[in-house]
């Protein structure tokens, strides 16, 4: 019978035992000497292979577990996984190994497998706190927010002063639509840990979403005063390079929660408010590359000149030059792309706030009207006559508005199809396909989760977009990329029955995220976008 005692054999007088090597390796590990620790742990395993079977089982398991932990710190998750599994084959009672193996799977994007491993750890030790907190993160990643909230409440009952748990609960409540409770949790987190800058910005963002504009402005102003720069550490030390992102509350910004997640580079996000006077010399010393996030030319009209001045004064490579963003209003884009061969770009007329229809405007109904600076389906209608258009313009007279020619882009089967590509440097990468039976088409509002044929068609598009977009359409996309001139932006488009590319929207404000539990087939294609984005930043940071 194999012994499971912690008693370890000493091979010979004066020769280190397995326990000696485990202890020495752990001492290196505690001092941060990870490579020497790995060498000692591996030597211990080599020694263990030479001793009698049955005398060092637990010690070998501990060596594998310690070696796995060291490999995790070196970001060698493949070797870490092998050693956690080896430890568990010998000693399945090692709860920490089940938990850490779950972390490995989560870092690989195998979140459901990670959840199973965390649950196995908790089956063996229901109170194991690291497994419970990691399980929360995995549940959030798979959008199982209700279960995550229950678990967070249990954890907070044990540690009510834990600011990180309060922050996580705030995010979960926000996702569940309980914005009032979300604000309360973030404000509690702020009180508990004033040094955690992100919570300040969450308060401002949620109050803004709730329409509490005065309170949101106050929250943003306080956040910018206390934490003008929100820093996110790199996943490696030292970081590959340092990125400074320019962000402006209350105006449209490029969504980067996904793009800036798990990065090998350090990210510092500078919040710009009217009257901001950042220390340019300090910022220049902290950054290798600048990423302008202010992406909506309508909403950001007042702050873009400030963003431009800061970006240029830093003397660093700039992603999405604010001067080029200024040229991406819907009407400016329509003019810039009007003569692209093989493209149908709807005529777009801008009507200033307070003004009505200009004299002599040739109108062909039905047409579309929307409020400038709005995205999605908000303040956006298809209108059938002059009376309806006049009423729409009057209802939104406090803002600039767009009048847009309507293009019927239905496919031969009667469904509308809208495709989204992301331009990342020279790459043109597919992001999603939305299919529905209505012209106002938004991916999250479709019934694609209920129709397998729609999902299969989207997967085929993501896998082989050239089967939908042939040479002519790709040539048009390349011309659009060059004329817009941004480093990172998206396009929503269609292909009409004659094979023409129909352009709906081109800007850097388009959402990209990896929260797609209903559509797991999307994950590898979305991951390509992040890899391309990180690679583009690295290329620019190197000055190539």
C-alpha cells in the first residue's frame, strides 16, 4: 500500500532530502527568486523518482503544487496545469490545487471548466475563500449575475468591510439593472478604500446612466480630483510598455473594457474634464504610447481640441488622432465615402439645433432621422412623410439632427443582415452578424439566440468572411479604412441584392466585448481582435 504520510525519506547522510528541497525551493519563492525555486522543485521531483515507492507521496504532491505555483508566476500556465494535475492525482485532498487549476482554465478562457473546478474545491472545503471569490469572477464572466450576487452577499456577511467585494457587488447589481443598489455599493467601496480609483468613476457612470446628471458631474469631478489617472497594472513585470489613454466623461469614448483587459502593458487612463490642466512632462515620462479614447465627434466636439493639444504635446505615437476623430461625424463620413466604388453610402444631411428643414432639400420617403450623437436605436426613426419628419425635428430641436436616405438592404429571403468589422491597423476583422426581420437592426435585440440557423450563419461569416464579402467588397473596405485614417474603428454595413456594400456607420465608438455565453463560437474570433489591438500598440510603442 502506498503511504500517504508526510514523513519523507533521506536518501543518504549529507544528501538533501525531498523535504529539504521543498523547504529550500519555498524560501527562494518567498524571496521572489522564482527561477531558482523552479530549479530546486524540479530537482526535488527528480530525487523523488529515485527513492522507494510509498515513502514520499505527500511530499511529491507538495513539490508538484509548489512548482505549479511558480510556473503561474512565470505565466507558463501550461506547465502549471500539468503540475496541478500531477499533484491532484497523488493527493486529491489539496483544495488549493483544485482552485488554482480553476484559475488556469479561466485564464485560458475555459470558464465553465473553471467553475466546475472551483465547485470541486468547495465540495471538499465549503469555506475555502479563494475558491469562492474566484467562483464569483467566473460567474460574472459567464453572466450568471444572480448566482454571483448571492455568493457575494454571503462573502460580505463574513467580511462587510471588504472594499473589493463591495465593488464586485456594485458591478453585479449594475448588470442586474439594480442601479440604485449598485451606486450604494460603489459609494460604500469608496468610503472603505479611497485609494481604489475605479469605484469613483463607476459612481459617476451609473449616475449618468440614471439621468442624474448633476450628481454624475459632481462624482466625475471628485474622481478626477482625487484620482485623475486610473492605473491598471500589466499582467507581467516589468510591463512590455506603458500606454496612456485619454478619456472624457460625458462624451462618447471607445469602449475598452475588453481591449484593456489582461494586458502585458501598463495602462493609465487620464480623465479629462473642462479646464483640465494635466502635468504634460509627468505624463510624457509615464507613457510610451498614447491612445485617444474620445471617439464620438458629435458628443466630443468641445473636448476634442483639448484632447488633440494634449496628445500632440506629449510627443508620443498616438492611436486614433483626435484631429481625425473630428472628421467622423455621420455627415462628414458620408461625404468622404460618397464616391467609393461599389459602395452605397446614404446621403446624410445635418440640421443644426433649433433649425427646421432647409429650403430646397430633395426628400425621398421613407427616410431616416436621428439625433446627432446618439447610437443604437435611441432617437432614431424611419419616417414616411414630411409631417412625420417635421414632428421628429421639432421633438429634438435642442440638438443637432441627421436626415438620412433610407436604403432597403433586405436579402432575398426577406431578412435584414448587418455585419460589423473592426479595422485594427491594417487588419479588417469580422466581429458579428445580426439577422432580423426589421430594418432597425441591433445585435442584442435580435432573436438569434432562438434560431440555430442564424447562429450557424454568423459562425460561417466569422470563420470565412470572404465567402460573403468578395474581392470587390473587400476592396471597398480597404478604401474606407484608408480614407477614415484611424488606427482602430468599426463599420456596420450590409451587402445589397446587387452585391454593393451598404455603409451604415463608421466610427471608433463601436462596442467590442467577450461576454457571449449564448454564442461561444464567437470567442476565438473576438479574441483575434484583442490580439491584433495589443499587437498594434506594441508595434507603435517599439517605434516601428
